[in-house]
C-alpha cells in the first residue's frame, strides 16, 4: 500500500479536515507605490513582486526584480515571509511562495497565515494546493471590463488540511516530481510534455482528500 494511504488510514481514518481560506489566512491585496515619487523607489531594498518575477524566477521567490524603500510603506507592514501570492486579476491563478518579508503589486492577493491560527499547516503543502486553487480562480471570475476573481467566494474556498506528517510526505513526493520535470527541460519536447502531464496527474491525486465525516 502507498505510504500516503497507510498514513491516512492511521492518522485520518475518518477523513481530512477542510477549512476556508478566511479561517486560516489574512487575505489582503498588494499595491503599487506611486511611481512619481522617487523616494519610494531609488535605492530600494524591500522586495516588491510582479508577475515578471514568477515568469523569470519561478514560483518560490526569495528576491524580486524591483525594490521599494521603507518610505513607500506609508505606515503599513510588510507581508511576512512564507506568504503566498496568487493573482486574482489580469493573468488569473498564477501563484508563488515568498520566502522573504515583502510586498507585491495589486494584481496579487496575499495569503499569510493568521498569527492566532493554531492549525498545523506546512506552507509548501499549501503552495502545492494553490495549483488547484489557481484553476478554481480561473473558473470563478467577475467580468466587468476587467476580469477579476469573485473575492467573496474566494474567501469561502475550502481546502484540505491533513495531519502534518501527511502534508510533509506529499511535499517530499511533489518536490521530487518537480525537480525531475525541471531536469527534463532541455530534453525532447514530447518527453517533457508527457512528464509534465504525469506530474500534474499525480499532484492532483495527492492533493485530493475525502472530507471529515460528521
């Protein structure tokens, strides 16, 4: 029997708990400091993320292409490291795990774990869950001139939180798949596509759970 199945039988025999995004996370928008004020940008040291950062540097980000200064914060706090950004306007559904305190532009919604949330959640596990959340976002948009995600429904989106040991085992498996897919990028296009589809299949399979029985 697969190790994940064994762990589920042992640690979650009645199913897995589901929570809404708003139960677990602070949900806030990024923003763009005024480009007309050089004091917000010149010699900036604070990472400020845009879609270009994901396109150029992948989905786990420790630094940005552009930076802002502390004066650009206007008294607001930085979003803490281990936050997720997910695009909820324009190029909808793209996401990244930020491993540095930072800001991002207004295309992105930040998901930062609530300080008083006692749920054991591996953010790398939730990062993988965001591939499914991203697909949901693409199907749940308000189109009124400019496409954007239905944020009321977004906050109510439910995702599974299996026991931490299971989360960590899934992360380990998906990290290996991801590394293997990356290693193939210089290979034959057909092989790359086949491996990518295999990875997506197993990712969805590993991240789908039966909800906890009442």
